[in-house]
C-alpha cells in the first residue's frame, strides 16, 4: 500500500530527460514506483536507452522543446488526460552557454525562457489539478550560481535565482492543499553535459564533482516529504558552507 508521502503509483513529469540529471531522476522515479513522462528534445534520449524492461512499462517518453512556451500547458493537459493526473513535476531542462557580462540579448532571453519561464508555465498548468486532488510535488532545479554568480554567466545565475522566488510564491499558496514546492540547487555534478562544457572548472572543496546519485537521492527525499516546502537546498560539495 502506498504511504501518503511516497511516489508509488503517482505520475511524474520530468523535462530535460536527455540530460544527466533529468535522466538519472527519471530512472530513480521509475525505481520508486512512479509512472514517468519524460520529455527530451529528441525522440530517443541515449541516457534512457538502458532502462530495464520491468521499469520501461511505466515510462512515457515525449518530445518537447521548452522554448515552445505555447505547448507547455497542452503538455500538462495531455499528461493528465493520458495518465489520470500529474502529481510530481520536475522541470530539469536547462541551458547555460558560457558568457561574460557582454552576454547577448538573444542568449539572455533563451536562457530565461528555458530555465525560468518554462518551469513556471508547467507549474502554473499543473497546480490546479494538484490542489484539486490534494497532492502535488514541484521540484525546481536551481544552481549554486543563484548564490555565487557561478561560472556560466549573469543570464544563468539570474534565471536560477528567480526560481527561488517562484518556489516561495507557489509554496506559500499551496501548502494547505497538499502541494509542496521546493528547489534543489546543485553545483558541479559529473556525468552532465553542462559541467563538461564549462572551461577551466575547478573541483569543489570536497575534492571531486558531485555524483548523479547524490542529486537523485536528495531530490527523492525532497519529493517524498510533505512537511518540506518553500525551501531551496544546496548540494555543492562545500563551495558555500554558510
Ligand atoms: N550539472 C550541474 O552541475 C548542474 C548544477 C546546477 C544546476 N544544474 C541544472 O540541472 C539541470 C539539468 O542539467 P544537467 O546538469 O543534467 O545538464 P545537461 O546534461 O546539459 O542536461 C540539460 C538538459 O536540458 C535540455 N535542454 C536544453 N535546452 C532545452 C530546450 N530548449 N528544451 C528542452 N530541453 C532543453 C538538454 O536537452 P538536449 O540534450 O536536447 O540538449 C539537456 O537534456 C539544468 O536545469 C541545469 O541548469 C546542473
């Protein structure tokens, strides 16, 4: 029997499922008993290729580009129609091309669109169903850059910091309806394309990059705790100890 806080039998939507963190979380949610709608920009994300058959039956892979903002509310509606509900939302798709203070306006706007506006529109579309059913989990994927500025640039840091305000705004309005909203803020996670693309990267104080299983174990703890809401949890190997 499902406990009130676990994800067995719940339906999750994970974007960026072709990426390191998104794919790892898809697998972890499947292992935990959820049905997972995983979106990627291409039809057959390589990182999901090895999922065993016994889990694959609960995996629904769809193509979605987060820049197509008009398609996001229909995506949520389609998940609710096809699976009966959308209970867990993790908008993990994100981009971070490296730029200095001269970041071009088109890069700024694309970064804000994918990293901030798309997660917001997905949450906005998912929240009515979540509150009506009395259960929902939203987990935004922020970054250490929201605190330190980071290595990628002002566009990326600003997009991630804005997710914190969004987390608080949603959490304060939904906690009485069984819906939590939190953000996980990792730093320098190995096995991701994003870290591989950062030039001259230095290791965090712990002496190594973070592991994908360290991200997913924290994410699952946050997704399965009904008393945790409105929080941003850093996972940074000691970069920002205060
Ligand atoms: N890696 C880290 O150390 C770290 C630290 C802090 C936060 N994060 C955040 O973690 C999240 C996952 O990133 P990752 O670390 O797993 O890096 P990743 O391997 O580069 O994955 C990023 C994913 O986002 C997708 N994406 C980019 N633009 C998109 C768009 N327009 N529409 C749909 N999907 C799009 C990419 O799709 P394609 O495969 O099609 O390009 C890719 O699957 C991101 O939000 C990132 O900002 C990562």
